[in-house]
C-alpha cells in the first residue's frame, strides 16, 4: 500500500515538472523568437548601437532612455551606403523600415488659412437715431418712461409746448389769408408773392417738426396747435433717455436715442500677422457664450486703416443680420475666417470671383457694374479688393504636409526621397515656406510638384546625418557632433584647461559626460562637484554613489583633493 502511494506521488511530481517546463518554454519562446528576428535583421550590420533621435550625440550599446530628454533610444542604421552625396543619406531597405520613414507627394491643392479672432457685439451706427427737440420749449409729456422700451416707426414719443411754434403757426394762418385775398387780384406779381410767403411759412413749420398732415389740418381748421408731438423715425429699442417731464429744452436738445437691432456690428481684433488673409466681403462665422453650440454668420464690411499701438491689433467690423434680436450688444464672441489662398498669396473666393460689390455694403454683390441699392455708390470689382479672378489650377498653391518641414529659427529643412536609386536615398533641402494652412504649409521655393517629402522619420534622418558630420538641420555646415551633452547645438572646441582651474580638476560632468560649467556645482563631502547644467546636479544628489567613480577628486588622497578644491574656490 505504501509503495502504491509513493508511486502515485512520483507520477504527480513528474507531471508537474513536465507542465512547468511547457509553461516556461511558452514564456521564453516569444522573447527568443523576437531576439532571433532582431538579430537576423541586423546580422549584416555588426554590433548594434542605439541613439536618441532628438540628441544624436547620445549613443549607447544597449536600449534605454536618453539622459537629456528621456525619450526611448532607437537602433542606429549602421548599414549606411558610403557613396552618398554630402547632403544625402542612403540606407538599406532594412534600415529604412527600422526608421519607419513615410513620404507624401508635393502637390497643388486648395489651402485654407484659418484666422481666429475675438471681439464683441456693438450697435450698427447707421441704424441708431437721435430724437431731439426741433424748437425750444417745455416737455409736457413723455410717452416712453424708461430705456429698453420697444417702439415702432411713427409711435409718438414726446409732447412739447413751444411758444416759437405757436408764432410760426400764426404766421402760417396769416399767409393763408393773404394768399386767399391775392387770388382775387389781377396782378400776377401779388399772386406769386403771396404763394411764396405761404410756402415759406409751411417750410418753417416743417423745420420745427410738424408733419405735412399737421400743417394741412392747421390750414383747414384755422386753429393753432399748442403742443407739437415728436414721433419715432425708426422701429427699435430706446437705448437712451436724456429728459424728464417738465424740463425746458432748447433747439437740438437730446431727448431719446433709438437703435434698430435687426442688424448689428461685430467688432473683432485681428493681429497684424492675420491681415494678409482678411478681405472685405469675406464671410465670418462666430459663436457667443449666450448661445452654446450655435453658429452665426456675417460679412466683413470694414477693416480699420490704422493699428492699435497698445494691443497691436486692427479692428475688423462685421455686419450681422439679427432679425430675431438674439445677438445683444456688448456680447463677447469668438470668430473664425477661413481664407482659401492662391499661390501668390491672394485670397480665393469662388462666389466673389469676377463680381462687383459695394465698398460700403458688402451684402450688395452684382454680376456687372452698377450702383449700390442702398447708398447709390458705384460698385467696384472684387479683384480690386484682393480676390483672385478665378480658381484655376495655376492659382492653386504648392503645399506639403505640416509634419514634413523641420523648422529651426528662420530655416526650414525637408528631406526629399530621390527617385530611381538602388537604395532608399534622402536629400536634405532648405526651402522657403509660406503660411501654414491647416494641416499643410504653402511652399514658396525649393520644391517641385510631384516630389516625395519625408513626413515621418525626418528627425531620424537628420540625426543620422549629424552622426556622419554631414549638413543637417542642426548643423547646416556639417560640423561633427561630440559624444557628450552640449548646449547651443555646436561642438565646443576648447584648449587644455589651466592647471588648478575647475576644468583641470574635473573636466567632465559625471552625469552627462559633457564639459562642465564652473558656475554649476554642489558641495559634497567637503569637495566641489561640477556639472554641465543645473539639471545634472539634482540627478547627482539623488544618487551620488552612482557617479563618484567618475570624479577625479574622489579618486585621490583627501589632502591633495582638498588642496585642489581650495584652489578651485579661488579661481572660480
């Protein structure tokens, strides 16, 4: 019985070991397959190196993180073709795949520049009317008691008692009677004189604010009006009330202000860099906080001729229909103008091409010359306002994806894939860029339609050129990059340090293996430790034991080291 139990235990143990072996093999085999594939891919390349695409001077024998930017190191394409031109990089097919290089064609296509602006809503100044006293007198009745009241055109607003108005009415009645007597006379001179006097009396009452109906009523009834009624000239909202009942006013005294809100202005602030893409008559879309998710439209009607020196912006005025009056004056808005740009930098607009428009009212657009229906001004061509005449192929701009150019300062570099080459070959080329148009850049010089530009992997190509001391984005003259960390992007060429100086005591930063900056140091165990930059001192203090073996002052006797350190205090 005991033998049977021992045999069962042995069988169970053997089964467990077999299962564990299969499980371990399952875990290890993917790594082995991956490693084998990687070794196979690089079998023709010798020992593999790893480098940082952002800091190509960082080269390591194994994968890891860049000590500067902490990006993952990538395999260095060691199978570089040696006979490439100075500004070219030729790589094997395997290296090109490792670098994940992608290209896109240079093409002509519509480019849209999106201009974003902010501003606020204001009254349309052409739709604001002032209600004033036309003659001196006393306000006996105000029909509108507060601001914000809505009025319609022709509504009565004020009753004004005016002695001057009564005198003018008396003159009218005298002129009426004189004209009646003159009509029986045979002298044409007397008749003409009476008619002239009557017309003058009527005109005087018109100027004092009476309507033709009121004047006719006075003539027929022979009764004087003791008060004159002032009516609203437009429909709108009373936005100002400057008088009260019983107040005496003079000619021209301001009583009310009425604004028609069926159309409003939006005044936007445009930066001077945006002015090339803004044109009179362009459509503008905008949103207001009061109406989330809703988009309103308007048309640019005026671009200020001067720049605000304080804000460095130019005022752009937009006419906006507002029939439902949902847009209120003083609301803040965020607006967008989308301009289709031609090769020469002019704005394309299919609806405006070849048209005629009013320089005062952009909503007036005609197919031929004529006059504005609103202000009677002569219409002008849209070409005179900066629009391209027609959208033809030769007007379309030459564009490249925004990810293609490597931009540093005033320079822009792209890498162009050369056609019909034995190995994938990429040529570095400096180009002149126009404005950015969404996901594209407009190209002014340096590229031709149909060429293939690198849109992914450009930094890797640039880094490989730097490693070979060839011209690149960071080194246009092809300077060799040092193995250590550097500031400013140029190799530092230094003479041997003077004895006793910090550089003589400790030439390299223990963290980055780069030349030290004597102004960056920390005190550690009575000695100064120098670094290349302020970030390295923090890394050192976090784990000093990791870097002590690189410091000469910690490899010598303490007395000698202290003497050198004291000397460095005097020389720093």
